[in-house]
């Protein structure tokens, strides 16, 4: 009798190592939820800031506006001399000169963080104090570099004597820029931004107008001071937008905290 074939009756299986050319191509596995949006967001080009939001753009605006305002310096100074004793100057009185002092005093009194303090107010006041201090240093430096004569001492708005020593360095320095105006804008701006209250900018405007009426500054001094104070405060407000720096009352006294 013939021996039985051991392979007889077995069902042959296809070779899995060789793909069937007739079979459809395998579909890729679906991406996890949200992956496509993340990739598209990462690949999307970042929109550059508007030119007037850049440092160069802000500098160009400030310099251009100040330069244009110099064209009106002589005429406005003559008008101020003629109208020095008119109603507007009497109504403003000394308030226009001491507005920065009022503003700094308010900021100092409300800048302390504590369980009883208003966090938004304390943060705005802290930024206002920092902006005021930085603006004061910037103003003093520019005054000495430019050495512009005040309108009360000359009728020539183009008279500049850098580092001449004619004026006091810290208190009654040269004319350009206006220190009252720059400090007013620096201290008021954080509150206007924090509380979305642009009407507060009327306060530094009053201070600047008063300085021109008093024959203490040229019009362009006030314009330059406004830009200097505003841009300084705007920079610090966006640099520390969440109360990351300030003064704090603790059980052991007064301290300063910061997070950079």
C-alpha cells in the first residue's frame, strides 16, 4: 500500500509577506483630535504689528509731531503773553502746575497691595509710580542734552545751549521737554488704560496748556513731554500687565515684590 501524503488535504494559506496588488491601499490612521488645528496654527504666519505700534514707528510719530509743533512755537508764545491774565488762566490757577504732584500723591497712597486693597487700583498705581520715576530721569537727561531756553528768557524758540549750566539741573531746568507735562502723562496713563477711561487724559492736557499760558514752555515742549510720558507709561503697563510688581503690606511691615 502506498504511503499517505502528509500534505494531502491541507488548505494552503496565502503568503502574507507578499501584498496582494489587487487589494486597496491602506488608509493612514486618523490624526488625534485637535492635532490639525495645532499644526495649522503653528504653520500660520504671524501677523506683524502695525508700524505705529513698533518702537521705530512710535519714535517717528513723536519726532514728527514735535517737529511740526515747533512751527507754531513763536505765534503761540506771543498769544500766551497777550492772554496771560485772561479768564482761562485764572480758572486753571495753580492747579495746572501741581497736577503732577496730586497725581503722584494719589498713586503713592493707593499702590500698596493688601487683603483690603483693590488689586486693579494698586497695580495701576504701582505702574504709575514707576512710570513717573522713569519719565523724570528721561526728562532731566533730555533737558540737559538739548539746553533749550525757556520762552520767558528769550523770544527765539530755536535757542539751544546743551549743557550750558544756565538752568538748575533737577528743579527748574531747560525748557525742552516740559517736565510737568511728561510726568502728568506718565502717571495718568496707567489709570486710563486699566479703567478704559480716556477722559482722564484731559488732566495732562490741562497741565500742558497751563504751562504754555504761563509762558513757562514752548508749545513743542509740551507736545514732546506728552509723548515721552505716554510712551513710557504704555511700555511699563504692557511689561507688567498683571500686578507682577508692587509694594505689599505684610505682618512684618512693608515690602516690595516682583516677578520678571
